[in-house]
C-alpha cells in the first residue's frame, strides 16, 4: 500500500497539461499564462501629468508665492504640439495630458490660486520633475513584463490591455466528469425514504472542481449493475478527467475498478495509507486521469483535496499545486488507533499573535459531514504516531480559503 506522499507524487508524475487556447482577457482571469509577454512600447508612451494643475518651469518658482502668466490649456487626450512653457509662464494641464516643451514640473490645482485674467499664483514650493510620469518610467519597450507560468489576476489584465493585448495564450480549463455510484442514491429534491441517501457527493465534487478552476460535468448516478456502470463510465471517459465516488472497495457491488479496467483504464494504484480515504484508486487512459474516490462524503472531499485538486491544477499549468504547509500547536491530545496510516485530521484553526492552534473539529468518522463544515484546515498526522499530546506541533494546510486566518 502506497504512502500518502508516494501516492501524491505518482499522481502528479502522470499528469500532463490539458492543452492551450487563446482567451479574451476577462476569460483569462485565474488562468496560467503560457508565454512571456514582452512590451511592444514604452509605458507611459510620453511624459505626462500625474495631476490636474499647471505645467511650469521649476526655475520660475524659486520663491513662493510666485505669479505666472497662463498661456495655454492641455486637456487629457489632447496633443502638446506647438505648446511651450516660456519663462514666467504656466500651462493649465489635466491628468494624463502630455507635458509641453519647456515645463519640468506640475503644480496641483490645490497648491495654486487663480487670479483675474490669465494669471495663476503658485503658493507652494516646486521641485523639478514633480508630478510628472516620464516616458518608459513603468515599462521599457522590449522588456519582459509578465512571465510564462503567471496566474492572471486583474493587475495582469490591466497590464496586458495597456500593452495592446486583447487575447493571450493560456492553459485550458479541463472538463471533469463527476459520477456517483450506488442503488441507494437519489437526487436532490426528493425526500429520502428508508434506505435512500441524497447524492450530495456529485454536487460537492462538482463544486470542488469549479472552485479549483475546472469545468465540472455531472453525469449522474451509476446503479449497481455492470450495464449502468459501463454506460456512465464510458460517458465520463470522454471528459479530460473522470472522478467517481463510491464503488471502489472490495464488496460484491463495488464495480468501478472492474468496469474501468474493462474500458481500458490502466490502474496505477489502489489503496493509500491514509485515513480517511484508504480505498482511493487512480488510473490513466490515453493520458486522461481517472480518480475513484470513496463514497463517504468526508472521505470523498478529503481525497479530492489531497489528490484530485493538485492534479487539476497541474493540468491547468500551475506550478504550485499543493497547499502551503505550516505548523500549528495542538489544543488537545490526539489519539490514533491506526498508527500505520497517515491521519488527515479535520481541525478548527485559531491564530493568536503569530502562532496557529489546532483542535479536532469534532468526531472524525467519515460519515459525519458537519466536521467538514466546521473545519478550516487539515492536520497531517504521520504514521507511527498513535498519540500526540496537546502542545505538540503538527503540519497543517488550509482546506479551502480562509483569508481571515492568514
């Protein structure tokens, strides 16, 4: 049986990118850039005003207050051709407008007083080059401004647009087929009768796919017979990735691995030394990853977090696919009856000063979904630790986004 670390490494070794496409800038948000972006021109393209005010010669403002003659006006979007600031003069200018020849500073309106006629009084000291954005001050033509592998955020969109790019090459968002199995399952909207269970796994896993950046495709429920499994799994294998839940243990109705093998999926591993999630299986067909997760809701979500999410991020070109690990102090003792496996402990997390503190979010049975709702993170208890005392340090990573704790 593979260890937790071995299983994650093997998964990532078998993952390739989902492909590349040209995307509009807004559609590229959150996605990974494929190539370096080189500036085709300087930014700014010309010296321009950073303030609404007056373009002046700083040498004319050695004493304050000083009175200057206003000889022109340059609004944003206008050109400064033929406009010159001569000695003893000023030109009214708006933010973003080009600096006229002769000027070497801009004085904001709030530091001036307009007088009757075409004169302005400068009431504050003036420093050469103040409030001017100079050509190439931000970016020089030919400079690499965004590197391949960057995740595109709104600042990158702003830069790309400023450089004239309306579309950029990014890694595709994989389509992930999500399938649950079992005769006991019913869809949301019905009240379960005796022996029936609402199919929450499909929606939860589809939500997890979308949160990670993939495109979920729900393909329903495979019933506990070979024909239904064949139909649903065959459909799921048309996607870029297939994720199933339940039907992966060793019972007489656990048909997922049997049918996947029949359909040409090469099983890479089955069973991992973790709790919860031991029956997790991983396979590949034609380069497409296939994850078979346990059916218990908690185990299903945790194994998605630990194995499927990193694979999905790798398919989308991300370099950092594992959540950062940090240390936290246990608030209470933790006992582990199965110390031969890595325990993935659902925990509440608190921060006091610069120190994190962790405590179990409730009973750890895999059917108790409330402990997932109440958990902020997962503590990784290594094999061989049957007991960890309160006050000991443990490795922790967030489960989902918890910016409030950072």
